[in-house]
C-alpha cells in the first residue's frame, strides 16, 4: 500500500517538475512589447527644452494649449522628415499628442500671399508674426458656425480672429482693475486659451513701436501686469494701425477711417478696445474714429479670440463667399 502511495507521490512530483520546466521555457521565449514614445513627441519635448524661456511664459497658467508643426522640428534638426512623422504635436497641461496630418490650415493661409510680415515682433508668446492689411483682404474664416476675420498669425502659429458680430452686455473689467480682464467674470469661449496684451497707452503716443511696447509693459499708469491669460479679449490699438496700408496720425485720438482706412476700422463702429489711457478711460471706436470714453458697467464689443492655425484644412479661400473652414 505504501509502495503505491509512494509511486503516486513520485508521479505528482515529476508532473510538477515538468510543468515548471515548460513554464521556464515559455518565459524565456516570451516577447515583451515596449511601446516607445513617438519620435515627433520626443523632438517636441527637446524643442521646448531648447526654448525654455519662451515656453515657461506660455505655459504659466493651466489649460494653455499650443501646437508644434513637425516641419519646425525638422528645420531644427530634431526630427527626420517622413510621412509617418508629418503633422503636429498638441500640448496641453504637459500632455503631448502627435497628430499625423499633411493638409494644414496655416499653409493655405500663408500660400494666399495676402499677409504682411510684422515689424515689431519681440518674440513674446502670441506676438503677431503676420498681419492682414488693406480695405478688404481675403481673411474671412468660419469657426463654430460664426464668421470672423483673421487679424494675423501669432508666433505660436495660432490665428488671431475678430468676430463679425457685436456682443452686448460684456464685462470689460472693474474700475480698480481697469487694465486687464477679470478672468472669473468672463464667459469661457470655445476657443484656444491664449495671452492677450492689454496695457495702458498714453493718448499722446504717436508711433507704432511705442504703442506695441506699452501694450505689453507694466508702467506707472497700469494697474497690475497688462497681460491676460484667457479665451477672449477685444481689439488692440496696434491691430487697428497695423491693418491700414497707410496710417498717418499725430496721436492715438487722431486716428480715424480717413487717415487709417482698413477692413478693421470699418467694422469696429461702437466697439470698445482692450486698451486704456489717462483718467481711467478706455479707447473706443465711434463714428469711424478712436475716442476716449468712460468705462461702463456693460459694454458692446467684438470678441477677439485665438484658434489653432495648425489644424486640418477643410475648404475655403478666405473670401466672404468662401471663408476658410477647418477642424
């Protein structure tokens, strides 16, 4: 009886041993799949690290989103050009996503040859690289079923848009915080969160370079830093001057449609700007000219927003009948 039990026990040991050996062999030959980070994402991280000052400023607040064209990475010798790596990297809250896309909206806009290179780009995030000038450029674009016009292209490759429609009963700011928008009081637009420069400009200022600098600078007349991280703002004085082919003026309150004619000043009637001046007043366009006006509790204005230029192009050539469309 004991012999029989011993034999059974021995067989069990042999079976367990065999199964163990089989398991070892399976483990030795098992293929472990390691998912490597996309090459374009790696290159984007290196590019951001190489431009740390710029991107530290851009990503200072939560939900700031930007896109990097892979062509930029190729030009900087961080990525090899290939069909698999063509597109863009979307970055928000430290999450990187590579999108393989060859037909980008921004390329169609630049190829239109209607843009002018700006003179006063200081390489601060959301500085304008290119602008539209003239009485009726091809800068119409449709976004969320609403019609806008493109003011220009920023150095983040985003498009700065201005609404065709006026919005009523908007909060501009508070009397104690007149030089920037109160983020918690503004509606959240379905657009890109960006940086808007909304600084104080003395009315006597007579040159564009000083105007652009004062829109960005903290000075004795500015309450707080004149930089607003948010989803919309209003038009800048510099935008109005930049849009004109031949703008001649002695001071800001000298600017009108006759001296600085453009598509932009024509569409801005009864509209607040984002800039202030002396005596806690705001620049407003009325009857085709810039005037100084007291800040009212609720105002009328055209919203200025950012959207990604690095987006998939759908259709359009920038005319009013065929505005650019994208997704």
